[in-house]
């Protein structure tokens, strides 16, 4: 009897100095959607009060703390240790992906190096994270979208918390994807759009605009037509207002 395919094996490496413990529940839920968090390590100085919130949740999620005392001001031993561990884990050949949890652009080169090896990198950080680090990842998830109650299923974040960006901000990127596909009638499969959006912008996420689903975000913009014939996948295209006016 054939065995079930194994979930991708992931190494989750958390920069405690640049990540709030408030995201921990949402973080590991998101990681579980990607694969199995085989390694869970966090780096920081847990002897001080700054990382106490993380110290309180380590046992719950079986996160192994890598204690780094701040011997010298201005020298981040935690970052260096995280990078060394990441390279050791990379060269072990045991992992299908890395989850780097930080808003620090110093990890840009690490992410790029891991991807050069053909391994996926999933970044997690605040919206302020520099673009260089976001672009170095296969996918980048804003941690603001992971806090409890940020966006509920089937609900706009506007009714819960203010979304990070208005829905209208997603329109230019979605139109760019549709233009690249160049289909004869303008209709493009929604799943194709979703994949291409992540190729163009690793940090694209409907939750950033207040919606769980891409289809709900697209409806909210009122800039696209949506169709789903019976037994067929959802497709979208840019609204054809101009053509109708010309025909009349």
C-alpha cells in the first residue's frame, strides 16, 4: 500500500529581537499550511525583559531558544548565530524550505543564498521590512496579518481592524498580471492570477487588503468581471466598459 506523501520539512528560525511574540499563534498556523516545522529555533537574549514575552510561549510551541548574551553594544550576536545555524541546516540536505521570521534586511543575503541552493524561503516580518528582504523570499507574509482577529473568514478586515492597504492598491498589480497573460478574450483563470501575483510580488496577500480570499478582494475593487461556468474554475478579466461604449 503506497504511503502518503510527506509534508515539506521546514526549518523555522525566529529573530526574537525583531519579532513580537503576539504573532506566535498565527505564525505556526501559517507555517502548518506550508509544511511541517521540523526545526523550531529562536534567537535572542532571554535574560532581559525585552524577550520575556517569547520566553512565556516557548514550551507551548516546542521552540528551542538559542541564548545570545549582549556582550557588546551594537554587535548582534543573535543574527550571526541564526545565519550560522541556517547554513548548517541547509548543508544537511534535510529541509525542503526555511521560514525566516524577522523584519531585518540583514537576512536578505541569507535568503538569497538558500534559494540559490534550490530551497524555498518563506519570510515573515512587519510591513516595514525592506523590499530587498521581501523580494529575496519565495513568499513573504506580513506579521500584522497574523495577529488574532486581523481578518476573519468571509469578512472584510474593515469590520474588525483597519487593513494595511485599501483594496484599490491591489488593482494595478492584478491588471499587470492579466495583461501579461494575453488571452484572446481577456479571461484568465483565477488560480493562474494568484500564482503569477506571487511571482511578481512575493509579499502579495489578500489579507493585506482586508480579505481572506483573492476572489473577495477582486470583487471589492469593482474593476474586474468574474465568471464561473458550471463545472469550470473561476475566471476574471478587466471590465470592458470602453468596448461597450465604442460599440454603442
